[in-house]
């Protein structure tokens, strides 16, 4: 007879992604390099604008940034536009990242009814998944609780998710800060309900959890109105918008004031603009990683600073 796993063993398994990401952030800093093979970048690098070009671009970015950032993030639309060949290219790039022991996030922003999105676990989370990744991004606008089954699939396979809560675009903000009229979080904003639902999955976990949020680096003008408190969230926070999209060090310090070392800042086009030369890409990655680390250290909770 096989013994049932203890509560501690279940929690250790369910927090596996959070633990691995936390260790990687401690080692390499809070930078996630976005690998987004835009048409212009492919042309600028001298590659064909096709699946092969996207793969070559991604492999070169991996080579240059591996060991210099906590994670990499692949924008799936940049591969999906080439159809089956694009997905094959992404499969090979994800495999290469696993061989390099680089933490991978697939930015697919999936969502939907609980009865249909369970299939995504077969694509991204299970050991034989064709697009096996450490984490994916999710959209909660069928209801955050509709994601519960898929989130549990991620956790039970040692993977993680990032749920869109507060993005950096103005039109998104008007929706995310809208007041809920009914349900558990009636009277609170949509973004608050999303963040609170995500936080429930991280409760009881020692250290950083595996269910994260997406909070834009330039969301400072409305983060207060949302009621979301990044400093109270114990999962990882993926922060797009820094650099090319206008976010600066002062934005990171404002939006993420009092956080606990759990903010992962994504930068893509600025770093890629230094390619295809490997040494220049590597230098750009190291420079951005240092800038981000210093900015977030200034924003960090003083107790967290004492522990570092």
C-alpha cells in the first residue's frame, strides 16, 4: 500500500515553480527577458521573416541571456502566425531552454470556461506536453474562479501561472478598476477580485507561491484606485512595460513599493535591439538586469532588505 503524501509534501510540490523562480531571481536578479521575434527585429538581424527566422532569433537570444536573467518569456503570437511550423519552432526553442535549465514563461494569455481550458494542461504542464513550460499567462475575464481547474493542474505538475490583473493600457484600466456589482467581491474592483482569488492559491505556502499576477510597470496612475496592494501579494508578479513601453525606475519604485522580492520585470525589444551580436546582447541584458535590481531593491520592504 502506498502512503498518501503529507500536507508538507503536497505544499512542496504545489509551490515548486515559485521555489524555483525565487531561487533563480535570487541568483540572477529580477529580470525576465522577453523573446519576441517581431518582423522588424528579424529583418534587422538579417533573418527571414518566417518560422525558421523566429527560431534562429530565439535560440540566439537564449544563448545571450541564459545565466543573466531569472527567466525568459516567449510571446506565442510571434510563433503562432506561422501556423504549424511556428509551433514546431517554439517546441524546439522550449526544449533548448529546458536543456539550459532556463525558466520559461509562455505568454499565451489563455482563458475561458473551466470545461474547455483544461486542455491547456496537456499542452503546457504535463511531463509529455508538446509546449512544456514552467508557467503560462492567463486571462480571467470568464471569471477568475473558472481558471481554478487549470491552475490546480499547473500546481500539481510543479508549474505556475500569471493572471492578468492590472495591465498598463488605459482602456484595460477602465475595465480592471470597474466596481463589481455582485458576488464575493461586490463593491470591490475587478482587479481586486482577481488578485484576491490568486492569493488564495498561495496561502499556506512558505516563501513565494506559484500563482502570480501580471501588473504593469506603468500602472501607477490607477493601481491605487484598483484597491490591489502588490506589497501584500505573496506570489510572483510579472511586470511588463519597463523600458521600451515607457516604464522607468521610478515607476517600479512607485508601483511595487514595499514588495518582498517577488517582482519579475520583463524587457524584450530594448535588449533585442542590441543584436544579433552575442556580446552586445549579453552586455545589454546585464545592464538592464542591474538597473532593474537596483530599482526594485529601493522599492523593497525594509525587512526583506535586511534578509539579503
